[in-house]
C-alpha cells in the first residue's frame, strides 16, 4: 500500500455510520462477537477455579491464540458491514491469511494486555495505533506483522481522532467491566462480562471498521 496523506476523520460521522452498519447486520455481528468474548470469559472462569500460577499463565497464553481464531470472523463481518456490498458477505476466507491473522492477533492482544497491566495509557495507545491491522489482513491480504506496521502508517494524521474513538468505544464496555469487578470472586462476574461485552465489542468492531474504510477511501 503506497504511503499517502490520510483522509481526516469526522468522529461523529464515523460513530453514526458504524452504529448504522451494526444495525443492518446486528445478528451476524453479535454471533461472531460472542465467540470472541467467550475466550476471556472462559479464561477468567478457569482462573477462578485454580490457584496455580503456571496453569493460569498457560491458560492466558492459550487464550491469546484462541482469541485470534475467534476474532477472524468478527473482523471479516465488521468490514463487510461497512463496505459497498450491502449483502454483508465477508471477503473470501483463505487459510493462510487467517493463519497470519492469528499470529498478529496474539501479538496485538499480548501487547495490549501488558500495556494495560502496567499502565492503562500504553494499552490505549496500542489500540489506537494498531486497530486497523485486522482489516488490512482481511481485505489486502497483508502479512500479519506487516499489517501492524501498515496500521501504524494509516493512523498517522488521525491519531487524536482515533484516540477519541477508542475512548468512546471503551465506554461501551463499562457495565460489563463494572460487574466483573464487583463479582470478581464469583463466576457471575465473568458471565456478565461476556453477556454485556458481546454487543459492546460488536459495535466497537464496526466503528473501527468504519474508521478504516473512511481513511482508505475504497
């Protein structure tokens, strides 16, 4: 993808278009989002059931890989929801592209997790800079780590606007995170996080897909 000046984003228009895209394909998006949200929910449930540090670490690492597989259908569906093909059909599914997607997703999720654990700001910055990598892999067949670099390039010139979008999307996860915190010692916290996080993730995915589509102007 050649370098060029990114088209400026209108945060309000992206939010409006993203929500409209979600409404057109809400059932597909919710189904695929539920798969992805089930991964951290299951990891949390397993962590509650055991006190073994090494087992918990193994479960989290396994969750990073499973998250990539679960994120693949959601990313494809979110991009299709805001593309010119109103049928909402995702692009073709090539196994070798999906394999690169899983590796890039594992690296992305790990970086966000580490950044968030040490300080929330680094995690948000990673989300802001690399949030376009799924769509670059799905649409342009970019290599996994190449897509992360291309996402960084695409985000230049719009990072403050993307920051506002990321912060706006994070609000959707507030209720689920609040219940997870309140019921941290109960399985109901992880279940509530999964149930309330599913629509939040679906809407956030379409909003970021809209931002990507707006910048690349395809």
